[in-house]
C-alpha cells in the first residue's frame, strides 16, 4: 500500500466518521424533541432503567444503519 493510498483512506475514514457522528447526534436530538417528557430527568433523576434500555436500543440501531451505509 502506497502512502498516498493510505492518506486517502484516512481522509475518507475521517469524513465518514464525521458524517456518522453528525447523523447520530441529529437522531438523538430528534428523539429527545419527540419524547413528551424530559429524557434527562427520567433517566438521571427517576432512575428509569426501561427508558435507558429503549434509548440504548434505538441508538445501537441507528449506529448499525450508519455503519451499513458507510460499509456499502
């Protein structure tokens, strides 16, 4: 592998990582705006484990979709 090919791979990986993080953040922001309650209050103060599990599942699903889109 040549150095120029490696630098192209690093740049494209960084771009895809940035796009993936942006989409991930937007999805989380939408999820917090759609919820009819404060997710921060429910998870942190009320110790609502079920909501934490649901949020984690949604975020893992979004991460898998982003990963599949990047992988092609």
